[in-house]
C-alpha cells in the first residue's frame, strides 16, 4: 500500500514538472509604446519578437505596429489597443501550442494593404470542445483561412472583409470546424473545396458575398463528402457585377438570393446544389442570365424575375443542348426566357400568361410558354429606333406601333413594305434575343440593320435583302433547333472584332447566298453545334473554328471558302478536335490566305478535303496532322512546315511552283525527322522549291524542278523537270532493238551495252529483266500476289509487264514487295498456274535521247524507274501502238495512265508518231480527256535526231511518203473535241471520192487547240470539204491557233466560224488551189489573219461565208492573195508568187521570188500569239 502511494506521488510530481515546463516556454509579448515593425525587438516590451508559442497583447499606450513579415503567434488580443495595426501583404498565422483565439475588439485601427494580407487560423485544438473565440470588432480582413486539423473556431461577432461592395477577399475553410451561426458575414467569397475533414455552421446567419473577380461566390465543389454543412434559417445574398457561380458540392442551402449584373453580361450559375428557397431578381440589364450547371430542387419557392419585359432574365442550361431539370414546389416567375430547362415538381409551370411573357429559346419541356406571334416592325420617323421599344412593333402588317410586343424567342420578326416609313432609319438590335426568324423581304426606304449594341441570338432564319444596310460589330449567334437559312443579301459582316456563331443543336443553317465576313479584326466563323450547309455558295471570313466535341456537320458544297485577308488569328482553319464532327468537303475550294502572325498553324483535323490553296505570304505556316486532299496548292512566296511523322495524301495534284524571286520552302516541323507527302499516282511538277526532311512517296512521280534545292533529309524527289508522258505510234510490231544489249538505269538515265541505231525514240517501250512467274495467289481485296522463280529486284511502285498468261497480261504498278521473290499487284485473283513461259519484267518508256547508247527513260505514268546498277537483259524495244487511233483510245487504260483526267494526274500526254512501212490508215477522234493549260495532249511527228529519235519522222515542208502520214478515204480524218490539243508536224491525206470529208475537225466546244507545222492535202476526186474545219464554237474563252501549215486541194483550206471576236489566230499558213476559198470565216470578226499566203483558190483567197472577205478582225495584217481579197493592213493583193515546184507540191518560195519574201510581219512579240519559226523550224522575223 505504501508502495502504491509512493508511485502516485512521484507521478504527480513528474506531471507537474511537465505541465509547468510547457507553460514556462510560452510568453506574452506586448507591443511597446514606440511600436515599429513586427520583426524589430524594439517593437516589443519584452525585447523579443513573438514566436508561434507566444501570446500577443497590447496596452492603451502601445504604439503603431506594422506586420512587415510573415509571422505566427499562439493567440492575439488587442482589445485594449488604441493605435494602428498595419498588415502588409504577408501572412499572420494564429494558433496552436494549445491556443488559437483572436480578439480585435476595441477602438483601434486595422489596415490591410491588400487582400493578400492573410490571417491564417491554424490551431489543431478545439479548446476542449469549446472552440477558439474569434472577435473581429468590426475590423475588415483580407484573405482569411481556417486551416487546422482538429481546430475549432467561433465567430462571436460580424465578420467583414476589405474592399466594400466589390471585395475580392476570400473566406477559406481548409480544415477544422467554423461556427458562424447568428452572425453576419460580408465577404468576397466562401471557399471550402478540398478533401480534408471540416465543418461549417452558418445557421441563423446572413452572408453577403461580393467578389468582383473570377472567383466563385461559393465553392464546395471538391471533397463535399468530408464537409459537414449546416445552413438552418440562413440567408446567402450573392452580389456580383459580372455574375457569380455557386458550386454547392451537393449541399442544401436554406435561402439564396442572387443580386447581380446591373450592367454588363451577368450570370448566376449553379452547380450541384439544392435549396429551400432560391431567388434571382434581375436588374435593368438585358443580358442577365441564370445558368443551371446541374439539375436542382427547391423545396420552398423558386423566384425568377426579370426586371421588365425588355430587361429580361434568361434561364438556361449551362451546357447548350443538355437539358437540366428544376424541381420546385412553388414558382414565381416574370419576364423570363428559358433554354434547355425541364420544369418539374408540384409547381405550376404554366408560364403562358406571366408578366412580360415567357420566352421559349429551345430545348425546353414541362413548361407552357406564351403563344408565339408574328411581330411587324412599324416606324414612321427617321433616326435610330431600338428593337426593345414596344412602340416600334405592331401585331399586323401596317398596324399601329405599340399594338405588338418586343419579339420573344419564339416570335418571327417581319420588315415589309409597311415597316419603314422614312429614309435614314436605323433599326438598333439592342435585345440579346431578337426572335425566331427575321425577314426583311419587301422593306423600303433603305434602312440600316444595326447589330452594334449587344451580342445577339437568332432562333430561326435571317433574310436580308439588297435594299438595306448592315452595321455589325457584335457576335451574332444562330441557335435554332430546326432547319433554317441565312440570306446575306450581299451584306458583309464587317466591322470590329466580332464573329458569327452557329450553335444549332440538332439544327441546320443553310446559306442561300454568299456569306461574307472577310474584313475586320479576328472575324471568326464558329460552328459549335448543328450543321452548316454552304449549299454551293462562297464563304469568306478571317478564320473558321469548330474546335469542340459537340455533334456538328460541315457541308462545304461547291463554293470557295476564303480565310484571311490580313486579320487572321494564328490558326485560320481550326478543326483540331474532330470528335462528333461530320465533314463533307464536296467540290469546294478552301483558300487560306497569309496570316498577320509571323508563325501560324492550319488544323485540318485529319480530314479529307477537295481543293486547298495556301496563299503566299511571310507567315511560316505549320500544317498539323495527317490529312488528305484532292488538290493541294501552295503559292509563292511561302514557307510550309508539315508536322514530323505525319502524312499528307494528295489524290489529285500537288501544285507548288515558285519563281526566281519567290521560293516555296517545304520542311518537316522537326529537323531530321521527316514528314511525308504521298500521291498514289500521277505526276508532281514543281520548281523553285527549297525542300528539307520531306519524303515523297505513294506511287506518284515527284519532280521538284530543275531550279529547286535539295537541302537535306529528303527522299523520293527528282530535282529536275518532269519530261511528261510518252506513248509512241508506229506501224511495226517488231522488236526494234539492236543486238542483244543489257541496260543499267541510274536516276532515269538508261545506258545500253550496245548502241541502239534502229528506228526508235521517244515513246518507245523498253522491256528488261524478265523473270519466270511460278505462282499466283489471292490476297483478298482485289490483290494478287505473284511469286517469281528467283529474286526479282523489283521495288514498291515499280511498273512491271506480265506476259504469256491468260488472265494477267498487261502493265501493273507494284503495291507491295512482300519478299525478294514475291510482289503484289492490284488485280482480282484469277486461278492460273505459273510456268517458265509466264514472265514478269520491268518496263520503261524513252523520254529523250542523249546518244544511241544513252537514253532517258520514265515509267508508264511519268516517274523514274528504280535504279538498276546491275546490268539487266533488254528483252525488247517496241513502239507502243500501231495506229494513232489505238494510242488515243489506249492511253487511258489500266496499263497506261489509268485515267482520262490529265489534270487529275497532272499529266502531259505526248504521242510521237513514227513511219515504219507505210501510212497510218485509221481515222482518229481525240475526245473524252480532261485537259488543262499545263495538262495538254500533243500528237506530233518527232523532228530532232539529237534529243528525240534516230531517224527523222517529220516532213521537211513538202509531202514525203517516207515520213509519218495519216490517210483515210472513209470519213473525216482527225477530229479533236478535247481542249488543249496540239497537232504538230503531221501529214494528213484525205483520199475520199465524192464525199464531204474534212482533214481536221475541231469540236464545237473545244478551246485552246493548236494546229501547226502540218501538211493537209486532198488527193481524191469529186466532192470534198475543208482541210481544217471549226464552226459554232460558243465559248467566250475559246482560242484556236492555226499556223505554219500547208493546205491544198480542198473546198476551203480553213473554215472557221462563230468564235468570239479575235479568238481564232490564223498565222503563217500557205493555202493553195482550193475549190472555193483559201480562208473562209463567218460574220463574227473572229479571225485574226496574219502572214498567210492564200493563192490560186477558186472563188476567193480570203472570204466571209463564201463572199469576199469583209469581217476579218482589224488585227489582221500582212496577208497575201492572188486576187484582191487579202484582209488587214500591209497586205498584198493581186500579187504573183513564185514557188519552188507547184506541180510536185513544193510550196517553198522560189529563190527568185520577190513578192512574198520578207513581206510578213515579225511575230516574235505578237500580243496574242508570239513565235519565231516557220514550218521547217527555221527562225523567221518576217
């Protein structure tokens, strides 16, 4: 027993020692009479700066003190203080070491220099359950945080924060328990969003939040499950100039009143909260909104009041197109519009007769709205008239102003012939929600529609007309939920920095004319929701953006979309996010002009486009992602970066051609990491390019041009000019090679082991390296795999010819080299055994000649064959076709171009014609090809033994049966209906008897046809027609060039008619001994005739529809005739000419001739068609 007592006594002594030791470490620090800075020892009576274990006090004589450093105290009691405490932008922490009280009562001054004059309550003790008293004494605090794990504080009087009605200071509860019941809090905002354990009791309190910045009025968004919130009988008044957000964290609030936005665009936003009572009373402001972030309930009364019938309240879901439910026991609503709201609960949601009417802005249910009614504008006086003035609205056309109402969102607004009673009237759209469909059809007196007062929303169509003006500098948003239209009426949305937005959930906006918003800073066309259908019209804006994941569709149509005009943002086309986007480029052209930014991006979004043109300029533009284009054009000067590792696929043409002063730079965005340009077929022809880290691939031929620079890191490019496509015509089907040569090919240059001296040249096919085929195998998807008896040496995109088979004879491009002895071709599998008689070999076509042993070769579609440094056996050299008719028909087949679109493949189709054993006796029609200025068809007889052929194939200015000639007696010989057709150096002989057949016919709708250097004769008897015939051409852009030809023996040499004036150019032709007329033109002044020698023709040398020439162009000159019909100035009439040998049809001028020599005009600088050579290729100046 004594032992136990001794232990108890010792323990008591030890506990007392510990207890008094702890207390001995705490101290009281008193502000000295001198005061000063907190961190100065002279500021404290005890001569020591307080620590977190010290209690701070003051006496009535204590001096002014400045908290100039962040500091911490156990507690602070200034109830006896009479001086001034200045709190700089530093932290004052109060609490812990078993303390945590603050007493700021008394008559003294507390000055905070900013909201970051923090007071942090950090005690981890609840003071035995009683909590630590916090007495503010009416002082105004900066940011205040209660942040102590296990701490508890009681606000014993009202709490306020600096800044008055616009304070931005916040009251934070980070940890612990804050009891604020029965007191008033006037604060910037209340924040308790974290995962800590905490409790807040505001029962019987009134809280006013007044934050003027971006902070939420109340934020319990995070960690709401660890927050114990009590709000019994409390009222929270939320005041905000720009709007306020309440993140409730799922808590229930007693009474909340929003008081916001007496000016500007103010919103009350609620997320995840429920209420006993909720009130929002709008001010005199047309843009006040109540936005619902999550569905909520009100167990008492929901009060929503707009200020007036025009200063209306918009109640809407925070998320456009996603309805939110409001469940209420009672509602009291006036002057309000709704969007995406579901009315629920026991409340009466029949709002059809509420004060000011109820507006249906779409997406609502469970609510009965005011019945829609058409409203008619009615003003009689000049000047500015506000949309919001009910006196400007009538209930019927021509009705009295004031008999209608300011349109609700469901009301159509009509401006007709009775609407505008005076000129110089401006209709000011000062309501944010203008109505449903707005139609200006029929209005008079040229009014101005002014969208300059506030951002506007339309819930239907907008129809403007030519006889009105548009003033525009605000955002215009289309939010209709159905199918509506926009008619601009020639108006431009053009001033200021506003844009046009399409937010039509489930709806469609279809253009009925061009949309032009092409001027003004940062004028953006936004597609947020719904469908934009350009409907074949043009769209002009500075930039287009649909960078979101909402459901939306873009239908570009067949018009031109132009971005830019000098005021772009950094991304003129922004489809970075394509989730839920349906995109149809149609037949459109997207023109992206240069940005004013030094660097810019184009976010094509990995989509497929038709034609895209990137304009010239100094902005370095990055094309982001892998995209697909039909045609992609880059204009000079321009620098384009492609994101490294991405692929741009061009199915049509890639056009990038600079000049000596304007280079186009193409590079990967990351040096050393290539980007890829892929074209499955066709030819790319560029020039003046600078290329770095770009891989060209896909099967097409990539010619950078002779003036381009191969910087580094490139592959697949040929830094030379494209030679074009060549398929030859010759009567021989024999192998034309000389000896048994082998061939090597390096960069398109083929070297033969033996000189090739036969009748070969450009367009002839070289087959080399045949190897046995052992098997054919089906790969599915229209692909056949071929196995060879040994390593084949082929590469992907090589062209091979397969022979000796039943189902596979032809030319194919290799799509995949699976192994050294297998390759794939696009061919639906047909069962067939292999064997030694079935061969696969490379083919190439001669494109030019260097010598008889050195020739340049290309693939069937214009690319360079795979390099072959090892010698391959040449199997054959042959003409490709035996007749010109066969060449024209076959050039587009799968073994050759595989298309009739020369523009689509960027091809130039050359058909060189050879003489082997006799005439080409087939009639020819050249038609069905899609051609262009740079993608023409040229049919010709080669005439250069240095660069083209071994043996001349062209006549030398006189008919020669030993050179290529085209003959027929069964109809018109050569008919050309394709545009951009060139016929050069041929001999054409019509042998038909008693038939009205022509030599060459140019189709009635053909344009840019050139016929030159040909001899065209009639050698039959009886009826005949014309050497060249072109009539009834109806295209204003048509051009016909006929020059340096010899024609004789016809009814007329040239019969041309119905072209537009000055569009048929007939130069330097010799026309002799035709039955009726040399040159016969119609009545349209279409023929420009210069330097023609028309002689010894039956009726007239020059005529107009069979009579003397009267209607030739006044540009005609220097023509010669035997009679007196030569048109134009400096022409020679009734002139005798001496030829070399008329009997043998040698129409070269005799050396003795003095009449025609030097009588022609110099055509070297002719403004319509300049050239310097004659039919023999000799240079002429007259």
